[in-house]
C-alpha cells in the first residue's frame, strides 16, 4: 500500500494553481475539467511520478468549516518537507508569503508555518 494522492481544500483553483506552482515550485500534473471544477493536481519537480497533491475545491460546507477551524486555531492543514527551512523561509518571504510561525528549532526538526492564500496554513519541516 502506498500514498499516491492527498488533498488540500482551496477556495479558488486557479489562484491555488498559481501559488502552488509559481511560488512554492510544484509542477502541474493533471488538469481535467469536471463540470464547475477541475481534477487539478501538482507534484514535486523532483518526483514527477510521486505523490500528487489535489487542489480540491472547498465547496462543501464541511470543508470550509474544517479549514476555518484549523486556521483559526493556528493548526497547519498539512506539511511539506524541505532541505533547509531557513532558506525556504527567506525565499518564500521574498516572494511575499505571509508566515504565521517563523522557523523554530525543535531539536530533530525545524519548522515554519505559512498561509497558502487559499485558506490553509501549511507547515514546512526540515528533519535532521
């Protein structure tokens, strides 16, 4: 058994695609119209056949409530691994990304949390 797809709920798929590709550096993998929305996934450029991230519309009332509750409590929806949190923090901040948690050294891991502009907090982590 393997994880091949996971989701983040987004308030606007076009805006999310721009942020996740142009700012975070993922690449678009799948873009299939499904009526009002799209089956829209991105992947890491280092693993184009790896785990896909579905930019899923938050149209369902439960999805919006879930996102708002997590963000309201300062809880990240998901986490992405990076080689160097400090460098990624500086790169993203330079692109205008808002961080809700600056890099914090927690011993075996360094983390930081940012707003993805689509209603989610995302944590980045560097494991030692």
